[in-house]
C-alpha cells in the first residue's frame, strides 16, 4: 500500500516503483478460510455472511469534484484589435497608395528585436522561460538610427521621423515610410503578425508575397506560418502563434511592466505609484481603462483602493503577459480584483489555484487544517467565482463529518446549508440504514 500526492509530488516515485515491482513479481492470491474476525464477510457459496446475516448496506460513491475550467485566452485578439483600431497609437507607417497603418511602440518592441533596435532599447530580453533554457537572452546588435533607415541599412523601411502627427493628441508619434517593395496589404499582415502571432487575415492573403515580405523584415516565424499554409499544414500555426504570444508577453514584462520610461498613466495603490501604459490597459481591460480615459492630463494618476500592491501588480502582469503569479501570491485577493475589473479569465485562473491551495492545506487533516473553505465558499459567491463555489460545496458535502466539527460550520445558512445536507457524504439515508442494520444484527463479541 502506497500513498502519494500529485500536488506536492510526495511519494509519486515510490508508487510507480512499487507498481513496476508488483507487475514483475506478482504474488499469488491467498484464499482465506471462512470465519475469522470480520462478522460481515460474505460467504461466496451461500451469498450471505458466515453467520447467516444478510450483507450490510453498500456505501454509495462520493462522486467526482466539479472541474474548474480556465477560460480561453483573448490575448491575441485584444492586441490585434488594438493595432487595427489605432487607439492610443504612437507609431504610424506610411505606405505609397495605401492608408496609414497605426501601431504602438510597446507592442512592436515586445514582439520584434528589429523595433527594439530602432527605438533605442538596449536591455537584453531573456526568453528562456518560454523558449526553453537553450534559448539565449536576445541581445540587440546595436541601436539603429533614423540615418540608418534613410541610408538603406534597414530593409523594408526608407524613412523614420518623429513629429506631432495629430495636434489634438498629446505626445510624439514616430513615423516610418515603408519601402515600395512592400504592398500596403502585405504590411498590414506584418503588423497583425507582430500583434497576434497568427492573425486570421494571414490565411486569406497571398502566401508567396507574404513569405517574400517576411524575408525582407527578417521575420522567420512569419515565413514559417506562410509555408505551413502553402503546404496545407496550417494546423501547426495556432501552436506557433501561442508561443509567439508568450514570447511577446515575456518581453513586455521585462521591458515595460512597472517601468516609467514610456509609461503614460500611473496607478496609486497602497501608497505606491505604479507606472503603466494606456495601450495595454485599453486593449486588455476596458473597466480599468474607464478610470482614466476621460482625463485631460498627459499622464493621469488613478487611485486604486481596497486592494494591495502585490495583488494589483499581479493583475497588471496578467494584462501585459496573459499570465499572473497567482501560485506565489494571494489567489483570493487577485480573484476579487479580477472580478471587480471584469477579467473573467483571470477569475477562472484564480479559482483553479484556490482549489489547489485547499487540497495542499488538507493533506494531513481536513478537520484541523489551517484553511477556511466555508469562508472561501462565501467569497466565491460574492465575487463572481461560480466554479469555485461549486467546488467548495462539493468539497464540504463530501467531507461532511469533518466540517461538522469545525468552528466555521455554523456560518452555513440557507441554500448552502440545504445543498450540503442534501448532498452530504456518506448520505444520511445510508447512515440510517447502517444504524438499523447494526441494531438488528449486532456483532457478537468473540470469547478469548
């Protein structure tokens, strides 16, 4: 008999080692003689216990805990919409015979080493966490200047300048002129690729032309996507797109999260000023963006109350990267903040981690564990976490006896208490049947 925990990994190796030994050296099953110390042991030949008693009531199964599903990511779609709408754009690409193509420095620099060089970012980007440990940190070959662009040392671009392109909008805008070798439609696909990794428009374009443009800008992943579509292997592209989005998010975190350099909004949380970027907030969290969108200040300061800096930084990291440090943070605190600002996917991520925290806390004992599952149930119901609520109800119901002896049990009322009593395990009718059986067929003590 072995015990293990998939959550903590304790004993897992011993279980598999034992299973292998058992399979290689099976023991012969010993046939016990009738009688012994088990008064309810069934006599196979007669279909009843050895003493003539009928079998006791069979305990019904407890049932499986409800799944906690993570909502599908909209990271790529959010970025793509930001690029195509042009809201808060601070980069404009001019193309002969085509409308201007808007973009954002933050996203371009996060997605492309070329644009990091063009915008003077020297900091190395370490993508080993998403690309594997063999992937070296991306060190830029050197800053590229407007003169480099004008003198033809940047393939695909012929001019770079900085100006107030729109007098009604604050801040400077960087303008690029795209080479005549690149069509407007193809360059829009390039922009969409940098934003979304695997944009929907890509598959409706001319793959040969797109691959040629990808080679001009040195975008090998875009060339691979085009090749896959051309060879009818486009089923590979979503995985590549997801990986590219993770790389973009990792770069955005390292270069811009909490960095004041290009920030154009400040959040004041728990006495701390946290710089952020309008384009990210607007694209990823409209409810949070609504707090500053009507401000006339160049760099508005927005106060966020009823939370702490660590939970808010975790929420910001989710907006920039589509991931959040929930495991090492406070899942419940982040969940409350995510629900407050309408981030339903982040809510589902916190729901999952909250259940794992409970499972880890009760490894030794449920009754004496230092975790308040009933309080977690109430929080989940007040803060928009229906999956966590369903999980807590099931967990309390299937461990009814242990929870009955906890000091929080009297806090259960109304529908929650009714559900738990209805679904308690073992069920009350089984307990009543066992009590009746033991009363009718008492166990006789054996004389020594």
